[in-house]
C-alpha cells in the first residue's frame, strides 16, 4: 500500500452550553444556553440561516418532543439501576466535585499541539495465542476489521476494537507494550538502539480479548477517559449489505472500568440506540462533574450529544440525549472547503480556559484515497443553534501498509502541552498488529480562543 496522509479534525465546544432540568423525568427536556424546548412551554425559535453555511441552522437543535422518536437512550436495568430517574433522583453523585483534571490532562493550547503533530513512529504488538480466528481477508471491502484504538491514561496499554464476524462477537483487544514507557510517547519498538530494524519484543503482546456482545458484533468507535473505556457496538453487517445500504441501524454503547488495564470490568449499564448506529464515540466531563457523551452515526454524518445527571461512571450516570447535529449545517472559514469527512474516530480534548475540542480521524474515499486533515471549531454560545466550522487542515503520513485512519485511529492527551494520535490498519499482518504513533507538542502559549 502506498504511503498515505492521515486526516485529523478538531472541533471546539464549550461544555457549559448543556444543562438538564432536574424536574423532568424520563426523556429529558433540555435547556441549551438558557434556552429550553418548546415542549417545556418556551417560545419556539424562528428558523435562521447561518451565513456562509449549508442548511438551516435551526435544524441543529432537536427538541425532545420530536427527536425522541429518532434515538432513545436507556439503560438495561441491573442491580436496581434505572435510567428513568431524574437528575434530582440520581442521588449524591450530583454534589460530588469534578474529577475532570485527574481523568485527562487539560491542555494549554490544543491548536498549537495539533499543528505540532509530526511523523509517525511504528510499533508492533505480537498477537500471541489469544487472537481469535478471522481478521484475515486481506483486501477491501472489509466486514471484519479493526475499528478504533485507544491508550489507557498513564499506561502503556492499548485497546483496539474489532468487528468479529467469524465469531459473531464485538471485540476489544487489550495489548501491553511492556517494552515502552507508560508515560509520554512510547516510541518505536521495531528499531534497535543502533537504528537497525528488529522484531517487537516478546513481552509486547496481546494480553486479553474482551467479547463485548454477540447481537451487535460490529464494534464501532471507542474512547478512553481516565479509568473508563466507552465502546460502541453496532448490528452486524456484511460487506455486501454495506455496499447496498442494507445494514441495520441499531447499536449499543458499553462502558468498562479499566482501573486494572489487564482485565477491564464491564459496567452494568448501556445506552441502547434502536434506530441509530455508533460509528464513533467521545466522552468528557464538565466543570460541574457531569459527563458529556457524543455518538456519531454512519460515517459521523449525524452527531448525537448526551448529558449525564450523575457525576460518576462507576454506576449508571443516567445519560439523556440533548442535541443532534447534521453535517449539512457545517460552516467553513474563508479558504476552507465545506466538505465534512467520514470521521471514524471522534475524541474530546479539554483546554484550561474551559474550551472543549474534539479530534476526528478519517481517510478519504472510504479508506482508498488520500488521507487529508481538517480542523473545526464548534460554537454553541449563540442562542438556538450549535455551529461547527472548518477552519484549518493537517496532514499526517502512515508508514506503508502500517495504518489507515479509516480503519482505526484515536487520540491520547499526554500532558497539558502534548497530545498523541494512534492509528492501526484494517487487519493484523506478520502475526502482529501494527500501530503508528504521532506526537504533537506545544508551548505554554495563550489560547486561540475558538468557540468564543
């Protein structure tokens, strides 16, 4: 495979835009920037067309009265958990202090770190004896393939999701890169200290295979936040069904406690989406301790945002869907195209001035073309609308045949000045999983002020 250039996209989002009324039960009626829905008896917004954008900006805010028919989030009741509780009923969680700074570093300047992303270093993880049958087609289109990659915070563990068609299981592959440092960039494990190529050390190996579920065996996007991993699992779909648009649009979002990275523990709640896929997921925590979850549908053409009423993921935090955004509403800064890519990975990054960014990864032409790079800002300060604007571009290069951002890529925030992108390929090769590591660093300069 020829060397590709991988696209990374960043969105800026201010989390304070989202809040939930504690007195609304079931599917919550949502307030955004002090603006509540018409279903709550508030005046309805007049449609507005954003200058320079595509589509009606009023479509960006979906009221609970109408949008609840599209996607409904609920938890499987286990051990007394019920997503139907209001935020007031969610217990003492709402009074807990925020853990946001300890879960993931807040960056000084996200844009500068993003612009500092450089050439990739190649790592390899030995498959060992645990890797399941399948993942060996060798050519596109793939129905059984790696989908996402994440790094455990402060560890040298990687989580790689996969759609296990052979087993009819959604997989999470837990890999330890034991020869590399647990903090900072790992660096290559395929080059000796003398600069000569070498095989990966035996201890850099797959440690565990998690079988997420069987009904929805196509593991989609994943995101890691502190000691938690969030995995989207979609209804299985063959390459032929995908080609003719016959895939079922159903999915679940699963949550894992990864405080012991060698043996992640599945948590007893899920979000079920009966009419929507889950190709990408992003998670972060607001200043008030509540969690903001983003789920991208097919190729992230539609983004659904959820807000929790609780402030801990150890038990059901009671996520409620609050907003839906459509790619037709994308804005573009002067000199930027209005194209919105098929983002396979979307991940939040927080900045110290309370701006929130979101990094997206993809490759053009459904993984066959040139990997391009986009940078977006997200502004939800204006009443009645959430706007996403393309503002810049960035290109990265994978080593030949070693990664494809359309297959699996993910973000890791290493420090307040450093972020890292990890990317893998569709399938294993040479009895190992290839991973590219791209490091971006910035100084302690002032914020760029996006979304303000």
